[in-house]
C-alpha cells in the first residue's frame, strides 16, 4: 500500500508513486505533474528536484547536488526542498522506499 | 531558490486555474486552449439504474457505439493535441469488453487514465489487468453506506457489497481510490457514515456531490430534492470532516445550486475548458448538452479533427465566452466569474438555453424555482423513476414510503 503520513527529512528516499507522473507537455512546452483529478505545474527547480527523487537518492543527496550546482546556501535549499516534498506527500503524490536492510 | 508546485486545480471540474497556471508559463495553446482532461463516455450501458444518472434521457444504443479502433484513434488524437488526462466513464465503462485495450492504448500515447466506475462488473483479475495496462486512478460510485439504501438507489441487488469488495481490490493493487457519493434526500442522512466508509476503505479522495437536476434527475426531482435544512447540515458535516481528515482523506464538495444565490460556473464556462465524447463519438461541451434541442454536435466520425470541432463548431461557439449573453447577465459584474451558469439547466427550466440560469437570484424565474424545490423537498413523493433504455421504470410499491 502507498505510504500515508510521510514525514520528509534529509534521510528520506522519496519517489513519485505510479499515480503521480512527471511529464513534459509538448503542446504547452511545460513540465506537468499528473495526479488524480489534478494537474500540477512544477517550476524549473521543482522539476529538477522531482527528477532526482528516484527512491534511491536521499533528500540529503538531492540537496547536496543542488547546493553544488547553484552555489547556494545548503541550509536554505534543504528547507525549501523538504517543504515542497512534504507538500506533495501530504497530497498523497509522494512515496518513499523504506530502509529495511540498512 | 524555492521550488514551487502550482496546483493547477481539479482537472475535470475546474481546470481554469490549471490552464491559467500553464498558459502564463508560455503556453502555445490558443484561446480556448485544448482542455487538460477529457471525459470519454465509452457506453451508456450500465447495470445500475440510478434515478439521477447524468446520461441523457435518450441513451445511445450499443450498436451505435464507437468501435475499439475508433476509440484508439480518438485517444491518439487527444494526446497529440495536448490533452493530458482521460477519464473513462459511461454508463458503465467496464461494460465495454475492450476496456483493458483502451487503457493500454491511452498509456502508450501518454494519457493519464482514470476509471469512473460503478465497480459491480469488476473482478479482481479484471482490475489487475487494468492496473497492468497503466490505469492511474479509480473512482467508484457509492449510493449509500449500507446495502438497503444503496441497492435501492442503484436499482440493483448486491451492488453495494460488490462495490466494497472492488474498493478493497483497488487499494490492494496500490491504485489511488476516490469514492464518489451522489447525495440527495433519500441518502443524505448517511453522509457521516459514508465519510467514515471512505476512510475505512483507505480511499484517497471523497467526492460529495449533490444531485444536479437535469435529465433523469429532473424527472426524479420530487423524490431527490433535499430540504434547505438538510443542505445546511450537509455543509456542516463536510466542513467538519474536511478539517478532521486533513492528510487522510481529501474531500471535494459540490453544492446543489437550487439553494444557491449565484449559479455554478458550469463546466468552467461553455466550451472554455472541458469537452466530453459521447458513446457514439459526439464532442459535447458537457455530458448533458444533448438535452438542449436545436444544437448540432459534431462527431469524431465526421471529417473534422477534434481540435477543429472544439475551436470552430457552431455548438461550441454558440454559448462560448460572454458575447451571447442576454440581460441580466450582459451587464453583470460576475459574468466572467460564472459565465451565466448552466446552459442545460437554463434550457430544462426555461425552455431557452440562452437564458440566465434560474439558479441565479437575478433570474426572473429564480424565486419560482426555489419555491418549487422547497415544496418538493417537503413533499411525500419518494418514488424513483429508474434510468434505463426503456425510457425509465417506476419503482415498485406505494408512493410516500
């Protein structure tokens, strides 16, 4: 079953569930996130974050990558990324792989 | 940096915000851009006989339905012109033997697929095959929270128990589930229990939709119309549950416009952001549009493309925008807020689809209709006219149950 009530942290390894599909809309030339009865319009950085959420990378890894790429303050990025992912999780459009064997 | 996700709104019900959000980002979509989501009514056949069915009173026969190849061609075309989501509906879409094939085709051309079903024809194997074909979301209609009321409304024995079973299979397959609950005077007393049922079924969403009165529902208005007190109680229950269940169950609520002062922005405005395709392939501005006589609707079987029909056909342009409006709409400050309400309701209640929707307090007919609704809601007429291909069958037994 899809995980409910996920608390996103730097240790989380989030991934989009099968019912949340990130797709490039060729007609409108924008990225969209398709979900039940919803079309979300992620901005460029949100798209970058979502592409990195593969269930293997941790949020910490994602934040590291973005901090390096944009030469921005790591702490601020972490707060923003976690807030965005938590918002998605609250809507039921994000899941995570449980760390069973670590 | 601050990554944001603009909620583009409910794709089917009010995609206005969605289109706006997408278009302000440099969309190439033209004016009246292609809708984000399209409703495909695969068939009017259905084992249920709900007295408020949104299908037209004149149902399309099985022999006139689009073939598998025709539907696949339609799905391909929809994806090509920029539609993102497809809602497979009916009638009962699982009555089509080719549903798995159509869902697979939708997935192949990149459409996000949603099944809107009564669920009584589903088996675990069928649902599993649909999931494998790429189905993204399942919506199951419920007529009550227990079999006595629910099976009576559906006009089908054992329907409720089958739905419960299918809902469990849905979640077992890890598919997101929406419970669709259509509410009216005969089941509103079960609303709290229906909300709890949705939670118990591990549903993601619940749609609480009060009956909209045209077509079959208009024929059954006297048996279905709730009292004003019931509506107020309903709103209170929904608001309380929405807060209590935040993060557990999302609740969408559709109020009945008979008791409103302002009309609903029906379909987000005629021909503005929504179309559906009837079983025979007609492209319609809403699923009740065929109830309006005197309008010719183009079909995917014509030699026009779907995009052409959407942009240029007379039926879509007839009530598009605000230019067609008479007074009191024309000079109304809300004309681009509600686009004059519902054309089908205006036609059903005034005989002219070009009139102001009587749900609006500014309509000269508003008071008369409100009084009529109040009268009917307090009346003793509880007998249904069940929806079927025979033009309806009156419920057995005495009136005034």
